[in-house]
C-alpha cells in the first residue's frame, strides 16, 4: 500500500473521479444542497491537482483513497477526503490525515481545517475521534439554516 502525492505524472483522473463519486454516493438524498463532488469533472480534478496538493492511496493499480489539501494563512484546509467504500474502516483515512499533517508541518501551519455537512453525524464522530473539534457552523448560499460544520485540529501551539 502506497500513499503518493499527485504530480505531473499522474494520469488517472477518470479513476480518481470515480473513486470520489463512489465514496460520496452515500450522501445523495441525505444532504441539501447536494455534494459539490457532483460538479467535478476529469478536467476540474486536473486543475484541482495543480491548484492544491493531492494525495492518493493505492495498492498496485487500484486507487483506494484520496485527499486534497490547500494551505491557507493560518491553517491547512482538507477537502475531498474519499475512501473507497469497500476499504473504509481500515485506517486509510488516518493515513491520508498523516500526509495532511506532514504537509501542514512543511508549511509551518499549526492547524488542520475541514468542513462536513450537518446531516453526516457519523463523519462528525470520526473527525472528533481523529482530534478535530467543531469551531463554527455556516449555511450555503440560499439556505437559512446551517448546512455545514467547520472542524479544526490543533497540531501544535
């Protein structure tokens, strides 16, 4: 099993898109508005890998998980954390989180930040078990109620 940073040699964006969509499929019909994963395309993933830092976990040619991270002024933002449903619960999310923590250290950023949807209580519990705490709630444009929870993990002070 290999955790690999995406670079210019990565050319498996169709498979990466399929991984993300499969991983996020359980949200369909549960969250409103629908996941932004539905707006992803092969080309937008290519751009995302140029604009952000991406990691994949693979066994041989099989992609099992991914995450994209982006340095912000005071933290490292974690997005599109996706694990193939057949491989969830096996520590792959923690492996990707370790890559994010290492990246944060490289940039001198003491905090990881992510957002999760209000309805996905199982994600809240997983992220809390990984050391994240809720810091705020926000609403997507056009919504009067909170739709997302921001969570942060302090890596050092």
